[in-house]
C-alpha cells in the first residue's frame, strides 16, 4: 500500500447542534480504560452500576432498565418491535421527523397505524388523542418528548392518562430530553421510555438507554409471535443484563465504561440542578438571539430548552452562515430537517455543551458572520 495514513487528529469543535454534544474529559478517559471481557466479574459490576444509575436518571424502579447496544434509533426500534405484533393498533403522535420515524417502524412491524398530528413547531393536543382512542382503542400510544427536528417539548402526563384510560401502553422517546428537562418515568406513568447517550448525557453516540415498566413486561411475556428482530429482542437481551448473564452479544465494553462515567457526572451535578442549568442557559440564548433580531419557531411555553429552533431571516443563506461558524469559530449548529430544511437553525444546548460561555461565543460569532 503506497498511501501513508497519519494518526487521527480530529479538530476541536464547540458542539451546539442537535447532537452529539461535547464529551467531558472524564468520559473520554473512560473510553481509554483497559478492555476486559464482557463476562468478567469486574465488568459485570460496572453493568450493575450502570443499571442503578440509569434508574436514578430515568426516575424509575423498573427492573428492566439497561442500555441497548446501538444509537437512539436502535432504542426506538427496540421499544416498538418488542410490544407490537402484526395487526396490533398503535397511535403515534406526529409533530416532526422522529414521530414520522416511529410510524415507519410501526408499519414495518405490521401494526395498524393511526396518526394524531400537530403542526411542526406545536405540541400534540391531548384532547385529539383522547378522541382518537375513544373512536378506536390502541395497544400503544407513542410520542416524542423533545422533538429534535422542531424544538417542541411535549407535555406528557395528560397523554399518559389518556393512554391508560383506554388500556394502552404509553411509550416515550426521550432521546433528546433525558437529563436536560424533567422526565418522571414512574410518576408520569410511562410504560416504555428510551433515550440516547449523545445528547444531554454528554456521552458519545452508541448506546440507547431503555426501560420497560411492569405493564410493558407483561405484554412482552404474553406475545403470540417472536420479536421480529433477533438483535433487539428484549427477552434475549434481558437474560444477559439479568442475574443469569446469559450470552447474547459482546457488549461494547468501552462505551459502557463511558456511559457509567457520564451517568456519574449527571448524578453528581443533581438532576434538578441540571434541568435548571438547561433552562437558564436556554433563556440566555433566546434573549441574545432576540436582541439580534432573530425569532424562534416555537412558542415560549412549548420550547425544549436543549434544542432551539431559530427562524432564518428571509434572503439569508443559512447553510453559508453555518459553514462560516464552523470554519471561523469552530462552532457547529444544525440546519432544518424535512419541512423545515433551509428555514431554521437548530441550536443544541445539551449536557456539557450547555454553558453560558458557549452561548456568548455563539452570539459573538453569529454577529460577525450574519
């Protein structure tokens, strides 16, 4: 081979896009810790700590709580394929790209799909969900807590009540919201909740925390057909993460080390303090943007503090601005997806990236390049 490859030297960036977020040094250091066997007693002890800390961060006592080996989308697929069988009916709340993705996966499961939609930039109306369930009950009601494509934070308790009143499981996508906004799995009656490691947990992408409550476990145990995905079959994965430690796949050792450290940092800060930090820094960003003449897509009461959608002024080349921020200041922000492509910027304030200093740096850089 004639070509010579140099050692890897990625540039340093301030990550203020829709994910990933910047990773704290302790988490980066954990990735370099010695790799040991996935059934080594020392690693099994790490697994137990990860499960304990995940329960604390998800605010749940669910025994079936663990990180799926895969990104947040693997968590979404695991949540759906394990409780849906062909012919089951699911009601999906759709107000952005990730609600659409839930619909796609549900259809691939052979489920009967009903959508309750809201305009992109608005939350789904619980009354519309109640009406849909009254007309035709569903096995599952699914919703995205913080819709990454729009920046909407969906209130959950009313939707949970609507689902349970009609005997449905309540399934929540918390990929973007976990550890960045209040999320009460048990207190709010969430039966299945999944997330990702790369957003407000500030861990590299590659794992999907997930929890199944007692009602969801009962549904899983009473399936008439096998889960369509072998790799994401929770009846198999739970045997490895349970007391018997039955081999399923070789766990991503280093990523689980990293998640352990990321969760430790979250709990050391305190969930309430972390939620408040995200709220405070989000408000500082919005104030600064509004002083510069920018407007937000989402109404104030509906905004997700960790993902901010900013309307791009008429005639501005939004992609060129993003490129100038990246090249000139080393700051990454995101563009719009789907119907919002070219119309908004998505500015993430997630985990370790959510600081007043980063907001000040972004505002100054944006003023220089707009």
